[in-house]
C-alpha cells in the first residue's frame, strides 16, 4: 500500500526517477577557477531539460523541502507504516442487549485489519508518504530568485543561467591579421622593388588553446604529431602558427576572447603572435624596436585585434646598432664565427642591401 502511495505521490509531483534529458542547444557555464572566463574543461555544460525549464547542472544544489504535519480526523492517529489514519471501533448497546459497532466520524472500517481507517489530510500541499508529512513545496538555498526544478526526480536549483544558442548565437571575434605582402612592382631590368621595402617583415598569426570552440583540444600545439587529428578541431593556419612558434620565430602579442556565449561569458580564447621568417628575424625585431623612437616605448606590437608586425624600412635598419643586441639565442647554434664577426657581417649586409636600393 505504501509503495502505491509513493507512486501516486511521484506522479503528482513529477518525482519519477528517470535519466535526465538535455534541453536542445541550451548551454551554461561557471568560472570555477576565477580566471574571468569559462573556457576550461568542466566550466561549460548542456542544460538538463526539466518540466519547469532548462537547468544548469553546474553548481546545481538540492532544494530544501518545506513540510508540515499531516492531520487525522478526531479520535484517530497516523500509522506511518500503513500511511493511513487509524482509530479503534466503538460499540454501544442497542435495545439493551444488542451491541452495535461503529467507526468514528470520517473513518471507514477495514475488516481485514480490524481497524477504522481514514486518509491523512493536509490543509495545504500534498501528503508525502515517504516522509509521513505534508509537502508544501521546495525552496532554493541559493536564494528565492532561483527556481527549483525537478531534475530526474531530484529538485535542484542553480545560480548559473541557461542560454539558448539558437535564439542567441555565440559571438565570435575575428582579428585583423593582414600584413604587408611581397606583391609590389619590381624593376624589369634590375629586379629591385620599386615600392616600399620592409626588412624582417612579419605577419599576424593566432591559435586557440583548449576551449569550447575546439572541443577542448589544444590548437596551440602540434604535439599530437597527427595532422589529421589536429584538423578535426583546428585550422591549417593554426598548424602553421605552431610550427613557426616552435621554431622560436614568433613574438607573443597577447590573448583575447575569441568566442563568447551571451549571459555566460568567454568560452574560447585565442593567442595572437607576430611571426617572422626566422628566429633571427624575431630577435632583431624584438631588440631593434627598442632602439627606434617609432616603436617607443614598448615596441608598439599593436593589439590582439590588430597586431603590428611590420618590418623595418631600410633607413631604419641602418639606424640599428647590432652591437647593443643580445643575439646569444642565435649564436648558441653557431660555433664557427665569433659574435663580433657575425654582428659586423650583418651590418655589412644591411649596408649592401641599402646601397642596392638606390637608383
């Protein structure tokens, strides 16, 4: 009997224990590590579908049930085993010799149990046979502004809002990574460039670390070694960025929020670099900019949405003092020449190049 009452209660309050289903394209996020984004594994999730609406499983907290005591008609008491009110039969003499048995008002005699029974009543709410009390409802311990929802039989609430990506699509930023191209006109007789010349010119590049946009695959590393696996989550440009960075020919500009979910936050970051043709080119760029007023005070690398990877003009190259540059990273791989010899050689090459540009 108690099991039947529990099933009735479950149907009435939607407490049938079933696996949670997930709301179509409703998502949510929670910044668990406090870094201002929700782009790390475990910080985003699909929302569960409940009769009351989508529920974010991140930070979901059990709701507190409000219950009051059940009441029985007068002259009886609640039997918590059978979940019914019970009272003994009464009798009185009828016409002096006949005994007449009867139940108190609002009770019915159960001949099998030999007792008078009645259904427990609730002034408000519904009788909960599992707790032998009247269930009034549920409240969220996180605050009254958060609704309690029946998540597969358990009432829960969450402070994290769910957003429908169909109604509010993700917002994606595309930075300006354009750079000067080697596409100017050349003198047909000499082959020399007739337009502006930039030496150690670079180009803007980016890659995405693990995040919702990459299915938490690290597109800032070619470490898997398998291009086909990489291509499932990342772009060809990111593979090229990683290759250049692994060759130590890139300067880190910064990171930014690549993709944001409305009401949730940043779910995918991207790292921006200025990449050059060689490690030496990157080193001369980083230290040469510090010698030129044009790039004062911090190298003027631009921003993540528009990195400044421009090379040096020939006259700027002539202004550089290579003796003030620490090129030990480059010299570490060279043992046949001294640092002063290489410095002097580079200066000679620059002067020769500059002379060739003159008509």
